[in-house]
C-alpha cells in the first residue's frame, strides 16, 4: 500500500521530488535496467506522486529534457508501463518531436535505452550534474 497520492507540490517539494526521480533513473541507467512508472513513484520519498498524474508526467519530462540537453539521451525511455512493458505514448511523441525515427516503435525505444545505458556505463565519463 502506498501513501495518498499528491497532485500538488510546493516549489521545494517539486525540486526534491525531481532530484529524487533523477537520482533513481541514473541508478536504473547505470544498472542497465528499466523501471515501471508505479515502482518509480514509490521510490520518491518526499511525496507519493501518482504515476498517472499530470505532475508525474511533468516531473519525468523535466528529468528527460535535462538528460537530452546534456547529450545522454531520453532517460525517460527507461520508465515503462507495468501492463505493456514499454513506455507510454508520451515517450514516443517526445521522441518524434526530438527527431527520432518512430516508424518502428520497438526499435526506437530499444535504441534510446541503449543510448542512455551507454551514456551512463562509462565510469570515466564526466557527469558534472550528477
């Protein structure tokens, strides 16, 4: 059982939850794994943000945008639906908007996962914002 979902966060909570989400996704990337939306939500100690909420989507988008801007790919590719085992439609819309080839969704997703895994695999690589 999880605590009651939070749909509104203070600015301070937002920053904390965003940092927690970022740290969790980096750990997932370094381990070359994926995580479900619901499991990621449960790993955010500051507040339980429902994985289907607009707030969760925005938080995940912020983390994804930061990683993409840093040249490490769309880290949100590592977050998948428990029901389907792949990211939601928002991931593929974002991938298309970033110029990724989404004609084969499975290939697009796997290539993005590999891009993220490779970016976080090199212990010598500098990740100043980690």
